[in-house]
C-alpha cells in the first residue's frame, strides 16, 4: 500500500508540469526547445504530435486547454480554430517587419497567427528506375500505367496532406477535383498515414509514384535515392505553417516572445539548417538562405485561402475517407 | 436465553421459514429436528447472522440480535457455531484455528485458553497439526473447541455428526452429551436423526416445510407425537388405516383394522367419533411375536399376518407382515419363512390413532 | 422496500460498507463512462451538459457514410471468419494434444499461452515485417507472393486466427482434461471404431466448450485494435474499433460519431457475451460424473504425423512473427539480408541508452501498470468476495457491470473515459483527469477488474461458504477475515489475476493511445510510433526489451510469492480453474 501511495505521489508530481510554456507542434520538435530557451531565457516544453492527433488533442481539451503556443502546418485548420475563439488575436510581433511579400500575404485579417514557412504539400515524385514515362500532371495519375503504384498521405492524419487535397479542390473546383481524385482512387491509390511511410513505400518500391510533401521529396533526392520531382508548372498545392497563441494562456509574455522569435531571420536560418527535411521550406522572412538541394527558387507555391480551406475541411476529408476505403 | 419470534425467511416465492416462535432458557439444549429442506439450516443462518430475516426477530438475553430493520453483524453476536463440514481452515494449524477468535486477549492469556480448550477436547497432542492431518473425530473436536473459545452465549451445532461413520457417531454422541452436561451452555443443535436428538437434547423442536410442527421436552414429545409425521420421526414406522369403533375411556378407543378389532390410544388433537377414518401408528420395537398357546392379556392387541419378506439385520431380522390390506414392520429374533402365518402382539398404549 | 433497505444500511454491516464502496467505484470506473458513450448516441449535446434528445437519427448515419459501413462489414467479416477458423484450429489442436500421444505437447500449451498474453499489435507487427515487399519473406526467402497473400482480407483472417485460436484451444483443452472413460468404452463395446467414437461421443460432449471458445474468439477479434493499428501504414482495412479511434483522433474530430459507432460495436459484443454466458451455463460439465478422471495418457507410440503438424503450427503461428521481430532487431538494413556484416546491436544500444525514450516509456508504463494492477486486484478481490460470500443487495448490479464490461474493447473504454473525465461537470469540480497520467491508471483498472473478478470468482467458488462464516462467528473483523482466511486460500488465483492485469496494462495500446497525456511517454504508444515511422529495428528491439523486462518482473514476482508462501501453494490453495482463465479477453 505504501508503495502505491508513493508511486501515486510520484506520478502526480510528474504530471504537475513545471510552469514552462507548452508548445504543440508537428515539426522541429527536436531543435526548437533548447534554442528558444537559449535565445530568450523562457523555459519551454515541446510536445510533438502528428497533425491530425494535434488537432484532436486541442479539440478534446477545448474545455481546458493545456497548451500555450501552437506551431501548425495548415492555414485552414488555423482559421477554423481562430473562428472558435481559441487564439489570441491581434498579434503584432516586432519581427513582423522582416516578412517578405509572400509572408505578408499569409497574415490573416484577425492577426491570430503569424506565418512561419511554406512548403509544397504535394509534388509528384517518381522512381526513375521503375517508371519509364513519368507523369507530368496530377491528371496523368489516372493513367492505367500507374495502377496500384501511386501513394499519398492521409489528409485526415497528415498535416500537409489536407492542404494538398484542399488546394487541388480550390484550384480545380470541387466537382472537377472530385472527378480527378475518383480517377486516382480508382487507380488503386495507396493511402498511407503520413508522408513518412509514403516516402518509405516509395524507397522500398512498394509504390513507384507518390504525391509527397516537398521536404520529403527533396530529402530523398539528397540521400541519393533514384527519384525525380515534378513540380507542376502552374504551381504546387502548398501549405503554410503558422504560429499562434492560445486565447486564455496565462503566459502571455513568453508566448508572444515565442511568436516574435519564430519570425526572426536568425531563427529561420537556424530552422532551415538544422531541421533536416523539415528545413526544406520557403521562409516568410527576408535574408534566409534556403538549403541548396531544395526546390528551385522560381517554384510557385499555391496556398488555398484559409477561410475556404476551413469551410470545406469536413466535407473534403469525409469525402476522401469514404472514397479511400478499399 | 434465546428468543425467536415470528421469524420468517423467503427465497423468491419459496418459503424457507414461516413465522417461527420459540424460546430456549439459558443452559438448556434444544435439538431442531426435521428432514432436509425443512428450514433448519435457514434458522441457523438467521440466528448466526449469515442471512437476514424477512420478518420476526431474534433476541439473546433480551438484546435484539436481528430483525428485518436491524442486523447485528455475525462477528458482533454472542454466538458461535459448529459447522456440518467443520469449516476448519486448511492452511492453519489446530492451535491457530482454536485461538483465531481470541485476538483481543494478550498472548499469554490466549495461549492458556487454547491449551485449556485443547485439553478439554483431548486435542493436546495434535496442537501443531493441520486439519488434513487429523481424523474425522479429531476434526470434529477441533471445530467444537474453536466454537467454545469465544465463550458464546448460544452455541449452534449444524448436523455435526452427519459426516462421521456409524461407529464414530455413537462415540461422539456420548462425548457430546457429556460435554453439554459439563458446559451448561445454551445449545441449539440441528439434526435429522431423531435418536441423536433424544440422546443429546432436553427439548425438541420439530420443523416441517418451514413451520413449527411440534415442540416440547424430549420424552414428552416422543411419548405423545402430535401428528403422524412426528410419530414417523419418533420411530412409529408402521401405519395402518383404520376406523374408530367405540370409546373405552377418554384416551382409548376400539378401532377396526380390516376384519380385526384392536384397542388404540387416541393421539391429540382430534375429535373422535365412531366410524371416523384414522391412521394407526405403531413402533416396530413395540411388536413381539406371540408364542404358541400364550394367554391373552387385556391390555394387549393381537393380530394375525403372513410373512411377506424377511431381512437379516446383523443380530435380528426385520419382517414385513401382510395383515390383509395393511402392512406391519417388526423385528424378530428368529428368521421367518415368507408365507409363514404368525400372530403378533403389542400393548394398547403402543398404538396411536391420528386424523 | 426502500425504507427497509435504508434502515438496514443504518446497521452498517461491514459487507454493506464494502459493497457500497465497490458499487460506487464500478459505477464511476466502468458504468458511467460506458453509459455516456451510449447516451452520446441519443443525446449528442450531453458532453456540453445539453440533454436534448436527438432521436435515433444519429444511429442512421452509419448507413450514410461508406467508411463506417465498410468498417462494420470489415469487422464482421474479420471476426466471423476468425471465429470459425480460429476455433477450427484451436479445437483440432486441443483434440490432437489430448487424444493422441505426440511430441511437442508442451510446446503447443506454451504457444497458446504466449499468443494469449502477447498484445496483438506486436504479433501484427511481426507479420507485417515478414510480409512487406522489403520484408523477410520477399527479400531473404524469395517469396514475394507472401505480400499478396497476407495483405488481403483472407490473410488478415489467418493472422487473427493464429493470434486468437488459444481461446478455443484452452476451452476445449479444459473440457478434455476431465472425461468419463466409460462413455467411450461403452461406445467401443457397441462396435464403434475410434473415429466414430470421436465423432459421435466425444465431439458432441465437447460442443459447448467448442462453441464458447468460438464466441470468445469472436469477441476478442471484434474488439481488436492492435491489428488495424499496426496495418495502418501498409494496408487499409478499417474496422470498427479503428474507425472509432480515428473519428476521435483526426481532424475534423467527431466525438459524437465515435459514440454512435461504439453503440454498434457494443450491441454486437453484448449479444456475443450473452450467448457466451448462456453457453457457459449450459455446459456446466453436467455430463461429468464422479467417474471423471484427469488426463489421458496412453502407452501408444508417438504419432509422428500429428507431432509434425503440431510443431509446424507452432513454428508458423509463433515462430514467424516473433522470429521476424527478433531478426529485424539485430539487423542494420532490412534489404541487405541476414549476413554477418549486416548484424548490429545498434538498435539495442539506442533504445537502452540512458535517457532514451524507451526507458522513460517503460518506466512510466510499469508504474502505471503496477498501480492499476494493485488497485484492480484489491477491488476485484473485494467484489469477488461480495459476490461469493455475502448477501449484499447490490450484488446483482456488480455482477451485471462486470459481465457486461468483460468484452468492452479498450477503444470504447477510452472514448468513455474522455467523455466522462473531460465532462464540464467534473471539470467544474476540479476533477478533470483527462490529460493527467492518473487517468491511465483508472483506465487500466477499468479494463482489468472484470477479468480479475472472473479469475477470483473461479477460485472463491471452490471455498466452502462455511469457511468465511466460521471466521465471522469467531468475532473477527472483516478485514482480518479477508487477510487471514480468504487471501491465503485464493493466493494462486490472486497472483495470476494480479500478474495478468499487470502484463495486459503494460502493453495496452488502445487505451493508452487514446488517453495518454501529451508529452507523457508510454510504452505501447512509443513502440507503435517507432513502427509507424518505419524505425523497425528500434520498434522490434524495444518490443523485445520491454517484453523481457515485463515477463522477468512477472516471473520474479511469481517465484518470490510462491517461495514465500510455499506451504500454501503445496497443499491447499485453490487454483483457478482453467475454464475461468479462458475468459481473459484482451484488447491490445
């Protein structure tokens, strides 16, 4: 009995987390914490979850949020959380002055989050050794040549996968996009949980073409795997990462310091250089040197408007989940 | 003093005990007698607190022990019990079993008390044995020693001898009778064996289908059973259908059995009138064979019958006699051939007539 | 009636006090969360404290969304076929094991217990690593067709049959352990050959055991979360438990639909449990007489063909998934092969180094499991005591709660716990445990109690009522009676129940996936995550390390207790009957 009491005490102690800032993120979990503390002096606890889990956790905690700051890839979800009053609005970090034009275009009207980087959520990647006639557009994926060998991450689970599906729907119109996806799905599209396993399946040759996020795509090339990237000429469906502050946080100072820190060119350069594959992103601030093996400088990123992506999120995801059932 | 009033217990629609009333004075031994399912075990469970009654109450020395709205937990009642299966905990040694209920004594006092009890029950040599290392009789005595240890006001026995073989049962009967005499405890002793009941108890309580059939001191009850059923229990094992013929006095009537006329005691309660159909009950021990040319006595009934069956019972024979329409069981010192014609005799007093 | 009960409560018998405490605990731990799951389907606003009745329209949504329909059909397909084939395998092996002299009988028994104890996500991971395109079968054994065989509905039925056959095997074995030779002798004397005797006498007598084994296989497969969770990256085969999980764990979050799907799952499971209990009641060994004897040993020569079948089965069912995990944990590159140059200890070094995630997760999970097992053992012991030895008037309720929840999958338990412990009412009381590690202890208890009670009930049922009555009449308090009489006499069952609870909560993937607080590492989630991210070497090494540590602890405890109370185990302790252990339904 004594042991149990002691253990209970231990557990309760464990859980009563120190009063440090709590960050929910789906990227950069290994490098953010120490650097932020070193730069600003604020303690931070970094909790990493895949995009879907992260949103679920935030929804489940709606009565009693356990997080203070959020770093999340997908403006649609950010928008709907803002609409539910979860974010502190009117952020005005000092470092906003460094934003590029592209970065400024991503700041929402409510100023509830600040842009923290953009990546292509899906580009076409194919195995040069397995594919003789590479696809040029997403429409090519309906060709019977690719039956059963196309893969993609699940938009309901992977943070960048929904923006991919959403911007395709936005650009093409709902009906045309559904038709395209039906065609790809009928071609036995393999849906993996996240981009990681999709990439692994491509490496292993389980699939020979993948709709993969740009960081995954370019780091595959970098590691010498026999793949090529096709960046659609009209621009790749893209997703933007945002940093937001929880509406009722009691650590306002530290939280705002975090937002400001994210926008500093030094931080952006640090994340670019040390984030591994996560570092392959288009920075929203001036003066950041991208990784040499990343997407070409002239690559076009197409981000669906946050409001539109939020409005159609449930419908698109449900439709996709229902269609993707074998 | 143990007082039980209007005690009832139902299981679903079945009635295990129905409005039972009795009282037992301090120091008296009462045997509860009846066949299995008569409510004996339920009575013990209600008194000991293993179950609660639906109606009625139990008091010990005037203190309320249980009623439908109040139930003292078993461990708080001044009661102890010897179980049918002895319930000796298999993982404890005899000494520990006997001393189990004495936790509130200091070590020395407890040891003393346990030693006394072991000596009383002649168990001293077995103090460090496990129950599995004891004989049936020894186990029985351990169970009794444990029940005595807490010095209960009322001691309950639940068919304690039923698990023993015949010889041991006889020995234990003597031992228990002796023990009851010495202890001067209030004892409620449940059994289905009438002989055991007579041997051990001062008073009898006879239960049937959950209600009280008859109660009284042992001898009066055996002499005057109130119903054919109690008579059967008391060893009246032959039953003859008959009709009342004419009264001789307030206790005796002439009765007609087939074509033979006998004289019978009239059991109570009953409203005798000539021509009324009755059942005659007769104890096999009371019947003897007539010798040839025996003088007929006025206080004796005589009957003629044919031997139907003859069973050897070790030192005597049990006969089934056909009386022409009725049958009679009796004991004989000699073997008899089936078909042999016999005359038997029994006193007027041995024959009891019931409704 | 109420007045009477109330007055009796005032008398405050110890049994009553314990009974009320246990009933309250079970209500909070099990009944209330389950009730909320069910209520959610009809009162979608209940989580926000809104009690508007929505009718049954929510239930109909199942038929509108293809994913849910398919999940239901997949679940029914998988569990029905697994019930059939798993039972076929289990019953045949049991008959072979007990009817014929074979080599490898012990291996069969061990294999059955191992498969029963091992969480399904670990078995599934082994099979997946064996079968994927760069896995053992394709890369090293030159059998690429294994991929298509395994990753098909039929292949999954095979995996689940290999995983869950022990329910049937152990049920039939238990029934075969006692038998009346005269029945067979009579049949032989009437001129029936061995085969006809088996088919006409033995099998009909075994039918209740076979059927109840089949229901258990069905229940466990239907509630299984580990297989679809492990498959998620490789092959889409959504089942109800997995779809429930995703409904709550992926944006857009639909707690309400998780509730609706849970209702469907629960209705099917309850029907199966009812059938099982009915079968159990009917098969009360009433064909056994006093002449029944244990075992069947004949001096005939070893049957070589059947021995081969038995050993081959063990090699496939246990050998493939576990052997694969073992090999993968020791190799560097999956696609290079099992060559000396490719052997490495780096995965073990990585997961064992100080400060590693596995160490943290294992430590946390062991703590949680220890607390959950201790607490659930205590509660189950008291509850089993009440059910066996007392007249407590809520016994019926306790029994119903425990029986109903016997088969509730961890996923539904998790949903219920979120609904309950994150409810605004509790939150306002300052009792919101969601997001706190302690909720894992409570969930572990809720999962373990129904099983532990079954095990303890089996053992206590063998103890005469008079043992406890005699102790009470000695004037001894209830706690002392329990410790000095009941505990020593049921120690073996007590130990098994506790260790089984411990083992299953260490590896409970479903509950921990749903309830673990962010940033709080727990073992099954960490292993599952390593696997899903493709770190196969790390995930297999972690699995083997964690399994070794857990089994080591279990074994050490067992030995220590058995040594300490040698005397109790030698002579008197009431061993749990094999049949009650069969009920152990796991959902990992």
